[in-house]
């Protein structure tokens, strides 16, 4: 890896946002290809962060500051990526299902997905089934991620899947589910395509579903 | 004069005996020492004590201690002293306000988690558990864990110390058998440190000695204490009276008797050499009235640990006792609860040294997986003792305002920069979602600890060949003396 990219890589892992912004600019000015800055420095660093998280060398707050630093770098890079025709790893629509206002887990998944190079459309919390359907029609993602923290609201995951069926878009997307009360068995029961127990494993799952 | 920080550190989080209670235990102990006295089966000790004004009934070898002699002698024991690691770089400062954790001594059995069989301990087993204890990050120093069955009984202490110095870099809580044992221990320590002077400057080990309850000091223990003091070694004196058998069944009576035994022994040691470092140790325990055996896992054992900590503070001496002892045999809920009860009581009351890590079955059996579990328990206790920090940063008013109603704190820099110091992180305890835990085999903590153990390998660097040879020369010479007819 080029020295300038390695600096950005390290700064992302350390969650140093201003340093990442400066580093990305420096790498661009030095003529590093934007595709390399993205894949080697930014996505590479987030992959390492995810691995550290799974080994419990890193914890949620450290993963978050790293993801935020990565996003800051990505914001600078984005217009140039479009110009250079670098495609995203994939597009994902995420949201917490109807009746549920819990935000943290879902946002964490979103940040980690962005860290892995996905384009993320975050619909927020308390998202009704029809709103997920509309988003699939509008944004044409490959993936939909549903989150729920409550046993009472996780039933709305099933309602969301049914709404996607009714709108005739269910077969255009893979649906992954997660949240504290959700299990692998539940995911299968309601006909979702996958379940992940945490944000880092959600990324691994997303890649395997593409 | 202690500074503000030291006063704060020395403030116990848990108290039981009021200052008046402590004074009463002290004065009642002095009365026991004066009126009943101690039987001391060592002629030199009787000479020394007579020479300082103690009344000795020679026919009964009974020493009646004048209260002033006891208080003056105990006051000569230093409030603090240090032990040093094998390489001399790490210092363990023993004094009021610090807490440390260690293994225990004198096991005769080892449970082998791989085979599920308990067997007698051999020298190679002692080397192995010593290495294991060395690798535990929460174990501050090493108490020689066992009496190996394949070493001679007369010189077993030399084998124990020789095996310990070869297999741990941590300071050692050691014992010695009689005056010659003390001199051999010094020779081993000298070989490791390089010179007698270096061993004096940086003590590597202590002598763990005991009284013979009720109210006796036997010839070997008294002789070892005297020689230990002459050699300037730190001495832990550890009465272990059993309430209902070798002490009154009432806890207060047992505490008074143990205190009297301990003060009597400290007096002897200070008369031999004023300023000898001592550790105020008690293994006060009680009789299991159902079996006639001993019990060291119940709530009264925890109460005894608090009393030891408080009486040691009364005399301003570092203290020691069993903090991680349990009656149970398996790595199960009983052993976990017994250990947590005792170590929590001991540490919150300010007991300087809590011993017992890696032991189950009273102090009879080493259970290696339990050492990993005890390491986790100690880590929790340390966090508990750190308490709640209250300052501008920790009260976090800025962040509360910034996040506001309905926001979340997870992505705040304040969280990222403070969570590691504020929150405790398990190494062995399970916090996974049920599905993940189940997918990984649904293992309980004993199983996980046993698996970690399988993946573990010894890493302590060996002694240099010269030192190793010098150490074992001492052992062989001691064996030679025993073998030779007198």
C-alpha cells in the first residue's frame, strides 16, 4: 500500500476524522487513484476494524468513531468516484420497523455497511411496511435490512416482508434482519434471507447475499 | 504523614468493627497473652522472651507476655515493605490501602481437566501450575501452590522454592522448614539475585509461617521465625484457628485468640530483629458441625476476612488471608459464589492480600481451569474497588446537553475516549446473544476455561544455566545432609 494510503488507513482505524479528511485530500493531490483510496485505505481499514471488533480488540464506540472518520473521507471522495465511474459494492435500504424507535443498532449496521463500500439509504426508525416498499421501487437496492429491538415490534418484520410481496418487489431484493430479540430461526420462519447477530457480521452476511 | 490520596486509598469501602470494637479485641488479646500466655516449644524463643521481661513458666514452656512489651514490639514492625519480581523490575508494595491477589499454598492434589481425574502432585505438576499462575494477568505474586509428593518430606521446602524461581517471574510467597531451611532459601534467593546484598535490597520471597492453635508455637515454626528475622526476610505469620475446634465457636472469641497468637509471634520476631517486615495474616475459619471437618467457604469465613483486614489496619500493617477459598470441588455456581463472597468482603474491607486463586476443596486441590475463572473474578473486584469517579468529565454535563432528549451517546467522542476506563470488560464471562452462544456449543464457563487451558502453553524464560545449577546445588546439599546419619 502507498505510504499516503497507509496513513489514511491508520487514521481511520484510530477514528481520527480530521486526519482522514486531510489524508484523503493529500492522496488525491498526489495523484493516487480514487478507486485505490476507497478500496485500500477506507474500506481496507473498516475491514480491519470489523475483524478487531469480532476478536473483541475493538468495541462498539471505537468501531463507530472509525466509521465516522471513514464517512468523512468518503464524503470528500464521492463526487470523484462518480466521475471516475467507481461503482459501490452494492446498495442497501435499512430501517427500524414500524412501532420501534430504536436507532443505535440499525445506525451501526448502516455505518459498517458504508465502511464496506455499500451505498446506504437509511429510512430511520418507525418505518412502515409500505415505506420500505416504496424505497425499494425508488432506489432499486440489492439488499433491505430490517431492525427491531422489541419482541412486540419484531412481528412487523413479517408484515414488511408481506408488503414487499404485495408490491411485487420481494424477488428483486435480499432481506436481512437483526436486533436483540431476533434469531436465526425467527428469520427463517418469516422468510427473510439472512440474520446477523451484530453489525460486523451483518457486513459479512450482506456480501454473501449479493 | 500520609497525603490526601493515601488516606483516600486506605479508606475501606466496607467496615464491620467500630474503632471501639477493634480496641476491645486488641486489649482482650493482650489479656490472653498476659494471663493465659503462649506455649512455645523452642528453647531459644524462651530465652529471648525472658530476656525482655516476659514471665516464663519453664515447666509448662508457657510464656506470659507483658502488654507493654507486646505493644512496643508490634509498633516496631514496618507499615510497608516491598517484594520484587525475579528480574527485579516489578515492585509489589505491601501496605494498607493496596490490594493484591495470589494463589494459595500447600495443595496435595491436582485435578486434571483433560482426564477428569484428581491425583497427587508431582514436581513437574508444580512447575506447570507455577507457569500457569505466572501467565494470569490478575495474579500479582505467586504463592507456592503445592507440596510435591515425589520430593523428600524433610527438604520439600527447598524443592518448592527451586521449582518456583525457575517457573515464575513474579515475587514468591514461600515457606521454609526450620533454621536450615531459611538459610537454604536465602542461598537460593542469592543465586537468583546474584548476591546476598542484592537479595537484601530487593526481597524475592517471604516466609509463610503459622502458629499451632490454640495458643502454641511449635519448635520448627518458632525456630524458622527466629532465623527468618535474623536473615532479614519478610515474614507472614498466619494463625488458622478453627472456631468450635481449636478456638471458641463464637466468631469474636476466635478473632481474639487469633489476634493474641499473631501478636505473640510478631513480638518474638521483633525482639529478634526490630523492624522485620511482617504480614498480619489470619486463616481463621470454622468447624463444619455436620462432618467435623473444616469449612472455609461460608459467610463466617468472609466475616473473619473483614476482621483480619480491620485489625491489620488498627496496627497499620499489611494483611493477608484466604480471599478466594471455597469448600466446593467443581468449577460450579457454589465455588463461584463462595469465592466471590469471600474475596469481595476481603477486598472491600481492605485486606492487602487475598490468597486462594486456583484452589477448590478448601486448600487441598488445585483446579487449573478455576485459576482462569478466579482471574476473571479478581478483575471484576478490582473494577468494583475503583468505585465511581466524580469529576467534570465524568459528570458529563456538556455531553448530556449536546446529545439532548432522544439522542444517543454511542457515537460521541466522550464515549469513545472514556468507555475503556469506565466499563469492565470480560475475558471469560459470556455476554453473547443466546443464538451465538448456542451456535458456539452452549458452553458453560468451566468448559470455556478448560478449552482456553488446552490452548495455553508455558512461556516463562528459564533461569540461566549457572543460576539453575546453583539453585539445585542448594537443594542437593540439603538432601545430602538429611541422608547423612548424625
